[in-house]
């Protein structure tokens, strides 16, 4: 089965309105509509050739979506390279080879295809043991990639039982089985030898926050003997690592009761004593305020909120929200306790986030020492010039 849908179409010619040639040649894979001279009508996902703004020189091939602000996505910067199944197959093989560097039997859940980071614009594939979940980022990618053919490639290459397609979160469509049955029950997998279950179809993202893997390990390393509070805990990823790392007690807070049920389950399937784990269904901000009133304190606090800045316009409000949150979290961190804060907003960069941390800690009238920082793991690669793709920031501090 084909891997891409539109090989037979004649590529559309697009011209740059600005000199973006250097950035594109360096690997930046996006061209917005306002950087194109014309945006001709065409079905989403149409193959296209991009020409520079001066000499009419072809500089890249990719696909086009006339209706999206993100009008052109680069597949190759060699304009002589045909965009066909042989090209797609080469990209898939490269992506799979990269994962073999990192993963063995101890980690069976990982991101196989990270879209632009693997030279596969808009194509996401996460593996959970013998099940794969595909996701497409927009109408262009959905039309360009031939999902049934890709499912066959993945199942055949990795010897999987099932491949499903998860709709983009905004749309509320049901998941679709591509190979094997739909994973309606939780799937069990390993991460650094830790056992987890995830609801691939109902859960957030593709079921689990694979991007926090390295940071979870870090939390496991510093948890020994500490009372731990995991705020925005979801299905207990950080909590279980803390428990296995020797935490004396862990509290997991989240708004979503089903996620907390899964957190309790994940705690239990790792053989941890149920008495050492408490789940609290509550709003994080309210929980932290109440805890401060009661003068509660924890020796390790983890705060991993959803993105407060999904768009550029929301950045200012988001900065204020992060700051309040960090101040509230610092207030309930025991003296010389550890505080880990994460942000998954791509619109807030690391220097900005560190300033937010500084302001938040100061607002709580505390001081902090930065111990270490983390980000996305190696199965979430990004082209070097494409900083927009490096969204995850993780900061571990000691709060004096
Ligand atoms: N740390 C988790 C991922 C957290 S994702 C992990 O490693 O798996 C963010 C979580 O925040 C989601 O589970 C969501 O349900 C929860 N959430 C969103 N808004 C919230 C709020 N106001 N209070 C508490 N939890 C909230």
C-alpha cells in the first residue's frame, strides 16, 4: 500500500515573498502563508515545490494547505528528490533506526515518528508495547499521508498487533482501528523498567506523556525518604517513579478522576504499598492555597501543568498563571525541599521560564538553587533551527 496519497499530482509552484532560503536550507520546515507570494487554491496536502524570492530557484519540496496559516511544510530541501514512497520509506527507516539507539526491553513505549523532527511533517506515531497510535497534525498532513499504508508499514516492521488512528484532540471524533482491534482497554507497557497502563483512546495525547520520560527518571533519583506532592499528576507517572525511588509517601493531585484511578492502578501494578499513595481530585490552584493555609509542606513537589499558553496571544496571561503557581508551590515546599516545575508551552522559551521561576519563588519570599534542567527525550527530536518544536522545559530546584 502507498505511504503517501498524492504522488501522482503535479506539484504546485509556490514562491517565497521573503528571503527565508537560509533558514529553510538549515532545516526549518515551516512556511506561513504570509511568507508566500501567492496562495493558489488547491486541495489540502497537495504536493508543492517552493521557489526562492529572487532567482526563481527551486529550494524545497513538500506539501501545501491553502486554507491553513501554516501553508507549506518542507519534506526535502533537495528539489530534485521526488516525493514518493521510496522517499517516505527512507524517512521511516531513519526514524526507526534512531529509536533503536535508545530503547531496549526496559522501555516499550516511545515516539516512533515525531513529525517535523523526523522529516515527516505532521505525522506522529507513538508505540505502546504491541500497539501503535497515529496522529496527524492538521488537514494538510491528513491528506498527504496515506494512513492505512503507514499502519501496514509500522505493524510489519515492528511486528505489532494493533495500529489505530487518534483524531486531533479538538475534534471529538472517535478513534479508528487501522490494523487489529481498537485498544479499548488499557495497554500495559514498560518505561525504564517501570510498569504503566494507559488508555490510548480516551487519555490525553496518545494516552501517556512520553515526553516526560527522562524527567520522571530524575524524580525517581531524588525521591528517597521524601514526602512527595505531584500536582497535575495525571496517571501518576512522576508519582510511581517517586514511590519506586523510595519516597516515604506520595500525594497525586489532578482534576480528572479517571486519570487518578489509573494513577492508583499504576502505583499498585508496581507493587508499591497502597497506604503510601493518596490521590486527590481537586483544582491544583485551590489545593495549593488550602495546603498553604493548613501549613502543610512536602519535601519534594512536582508541578507539571497543561500548557497555559496555547497561542502567542495568551502568553502574557500564561506568564502570570505560571508565576502564581510556582509561588504557591514554593510556599508548600519544606525548607531545603526540592521543587520541580515543568512547562509544555512552546510560546514560552527557557530563559523566560527561568525568569518566571525566579519571580514566583521570590513572590513566595523564598530563595532557590537551580539543580538541573531537562526537556524532551531523544525520541522527540527537532531540527536544530526549529526552536518552536522544543516546547518542554523542566527545572529542578532546591528551595531554601
Ligand atoms: N505530569 C503528568 C502529565 C500532566 S498533564 C505525567 O507525567 O503524566 C496535565 C494534567 O493537568 C492533566 O492530567 C489534567 O487533567 C490536569 N489539570 C488541568 N487543569 C487542572 C487544574 N486546574 N487542576 C488540577 N489538574 C488540572
